[in-house]
């Protein structure tokens, strides 16, 4: 999971020449925290659900 999100962030940083805006980083953070895991152990849950214990839509 960590390696995948790092590769997503690194590919984004390469396209914006390592000068991302705060808005762009906020969007990335939202995406990362709200996408559902596909792995067996955490399948169907989001990082924010695991952290807070509350179900999201």
C-alpha cells in the first residue's frame, strides 16, 4: 500500500516539476485517504475508515 501511494505521488511530482501547489497536495491527500483497499486483509475499507473506525459512503 505504501509503495503504491508513493509511486502515485512521485509520478504526480514529476509532472509538476516538483513544485506542487497546496491545493494539489490536498486533493492527493483526500484521494489517498478515501480510496478503498483491494488487498484481502483490508479489502473494501479506506484508510480514513481504519483510522477513525467510522464507515464512509
